[in-house]
């Protein structure tokens, strides 16, 4: 039985263990309590994109470029708005320059103090095409450049985390594990014990209570009847979901395990099955925390220093 569970785990882990958790991180999204604590250093949950005045476009096309870039950033989970810069805003300065027969768009992330913090050149565009301000062309360009600008924002956020001794780049995550519910047999106890043993490492620590935790994890088990197997033995579907909730109450992700088992084979002691399931789940939860917190992101170097290749 253990061998069957492990084999199914290996087959399903790549597609199921991190269901809903591999989205691109959310640079500049409000991480809740930690954002409030770092209010003097962390960008607010909005990126202003004013109409560019040095775009080599007419006013209408320039406004359209700003709106397209705002939409492209929203598609990258960056809260962006095409509007004039207000006091306290981080903002995206967009310009365009001629280079031979081409126009090169340029994107600069500006701090509220008006200082350039990160830059990215766009792909050259034919000057003839650019001068027309074609809406379809501008929209396509924005969609292509959105991920690259989002990567700059992520690097800026990672640099801020690197300099903050209380960020998860500088200390282990404090995790409260509230246990497992819904399992048959001794699964609630044995799964919980196995997860508590497998999960802690140098980057993640368990604590006894929810107060002060960066994340709370809970396991939920659901069983349902499955089809009769090829040999006439009834089957059951088992789903184990490890919900991981951030300190602000938002779900950071849910590591999900799905398997078919012989009916009622887990109605008693889980034994080594609990250890196998918990070890797999622990890796999934660690990755959820890393993805959501951004602790593995590479910091953008300070202005004036070249980015590592």
C-alpha cells in the first residue's frame, strides 16, 4: 500500500502538489501587516503610469500607451493605474528615443522622491510603425514588455527585503500548524505528527500558537467513493489539501494531493503512508511560502551598479 501511494505521489506531484501556487509573485502587492511595518520603505500597493510626455507619439497615442501598460502590469498582478503621479506614488516613467530607423521604448521605475530605481529597454520598433500610434501595435508591445517591467519591480522589492532584518530573506518564516481534519482512521493524528516532523528546516520554523505567525497551515482530508477496480475491488478517492494562509488572512496557496486507494484501506493506522504524504506536502508548503513571500527573488542592485548576467 505504501509503495502504491508513493508511486502515485511521484506521478501526481508535478501537476497537483502546488495547484494554484505557481503564479508569478505579486510585486508591490500589499502583503498586509508587514507592509504596514515597513511603510517607510515598501512601495504602496499601486504603481502610477502617467501619460508619457517624451514618447514621440501624439497625445492620444501616448495616453493609449499608458493605459496599455497599466493593463499589462495588472496582467502581471501589479496594481497599476494609468494616471498622473500623486505625492507618495511609485511610478513608471516611459520615454521613447530614435535610434536610426527605429524607436526604442524605455521604462524607468521612479521612487516617490523622483529617483530612478530600475530601468528596462523595450524591443526596438520601426519608426514608421511607431509614428502611426497603431492601437494594436501598442497593445502588443505592452503585453511583451509587461513581464520584464514586473521583473524589475520584483527585484526592487527583493532588494528592500534584503536590507530588512525582519524580512523572510533574513530570518526563517514563523509557521503555525493547526493540524489535520477529516481523515479516516488515525490519519488526523498521524498526518499531523508526520508533517510537524518533516516541515521545519533552516528557512521555516513551526511555533506553538497563531500569534505572530507569518503563515498558518492546516490540512483537510476528503474521501469519496471511486469506481470498482479492474479486479472488482472498490476504490476510494482521497484528497489532502494543505491550506497555507498568510498573516493578512489571504490564502498564499494550497498544496493538493489526489490519489486513489483501496476502499477503507486507511480506516485504521496510516503508518508509513502518513510519513510519505507529509514529506511530499512539506515540500509543497515550503515552496508556497517562498513564492508568496518572494524570499528567493534576486535583488535588483542599487542604482549605478550593473545587474548580474
